[in-house]
C-alpha cells in the first residue's frame, strides 16, 4: 500500500515560509502513520508538484520492506 499526502499552500506565501509549512506538515504526517516510518529504510518522496493558483505538493512514502 502506498501512503501519500497532498499539501496545498497559497502562492502568496514566501518561499522560506512555504518550506517551513510543508516541512511541518510532512513531519506531522510521518509521525501519525499507522505503520511506523523507519529512518534509513523508508523514503519520503515528492511525487508531483503543480503551481496554478497555489502550490500543490504530492508526497508518497516508499517502504524499504
């Protein structure tokens, strides 16, 4: 099962603040997974990025099984 997360951030937010917000959301998502994230084995990947009226980041977790 592929675990995924989409984060939508306003395009009006400056880059440094956007990075901080996305990082915080990804950290909370990883911490709340049903199956624990194993550092060094599992990988969080940015699978897709779109920019229209906002910045849309789509992340997936690849498990190292």
